[in-house]
């Protein structure tokens, strides 16, 4: 992530389930109320270690934690969009205005947008991509994962965050600039 940009996060719920596939159960509320103060800043891999029963984070990080949990026999992690809805998430590829090698940047972007390359990134990173012609190259288990490629019923519950007021955006940039210098 570029230090000049603000962090983004999709609103997602991850439940650690017992090995029967049902949510962690009646202890969920008690567990949630006793989470450590640094819970929100803990890396998603902590979920893969079986430390937490709920978190939010980038889908690719959550899917990586899911794989780690499975490998470690720590239960099942489920990526879920809340029933109330969430922000629509997407990634951007951009070329900065002051780029010294715009031709090279365009070549890189064109390469990244090739169906085979986009699919290889999806297969490795477990992030969806918008290149429809990459579908034949994506692992079927990923295409069938509703957390990675949500069904229309979930997509209907997602919304793009409207632009922020100028004063709010300025304050967020000020805070992010201060934090990125520490």
C-alpha cells in the first residue's frame, strides 16, 4: 500500500467455527466481550492460529488465514458479508501523475490485465478480479467460493461509499499522514 493513500477495509465477519461447521456457539458473546484491546490491529493470521472467533479484514488476508487454520487443524474460518450489508470492495491500478516512466507503467497494467495473469493472481492471492475472460484460468474452488465471488443476493447488499465531505477527507488525510510518519 502506498503511504500517500488512506487504508481501506471491507466490512466482513469471520467466524471461527467448531469442527462441526456450526458457529462457535453460546460462548461467542462472552468471548467477544473479552477480546484484547489490540484485537482490531492484530494481523488476520491470528485467526488462522485459532486465537479469535471474529475479526474484519481484507478478503485475501482472511482467505489466507482460513487456509492456515485448516492446515493447523484449528477449525474453520468463514468469510461472510453481514446481513445488513457492507461496502462494495474493489482494488485499483493507477499511474501517479508524476510517474517518470508512464510507458512502462502502462505496459505493466496491460500485462496485469491479461486474462491468464489476472487469473494467476487470483489463484495465488485469493482476491477476485474483474477480468471476465480470466474465468477459465481460475481454480474452480475459488470461483465457487461465495466469499471471493459473492452471489447476486449478496452483491445487492453492497454499496459504494459516497464521497466524503472535504473537511472529513482533509482530516482523514491529516491523521493518515501523521500515522504513516510514525
